[in-house]
């Protein structure tokens, strides 16, 4: 059975600038009008389905830098 890898969303969010957060949100297909609002929130304040999508999307940190 293959191990599922997850993205460390909380760790990335804590150390990322707003434009990096916005790029991550675009990659998980968040509407543009929501990106400005969500990029300035703490990771724990994001909706649970969005956090789940970020963590299981298969995105690598290299894709965001």
C-alpha cells in the first residue's frame, strides 16, 4: 500500500508571505475575490475543507517558491 504524503500547510502558512499564500490558494482553485481575504488569516481560521484540500493536493513546497 502506498503511503499518502501530505503538504505541511500550517508550517508553510506560518513562514510564507502573502503573495506565496495567494499562489497556494490559486493552486487549489480558490476564487480571486476570496484570496485577498483568506491570505491574511491564520491557517487555523481557514475553513476545514480548504485546509484539507491544501494538505492533500499533492503540492510541493518547491512549486510555491
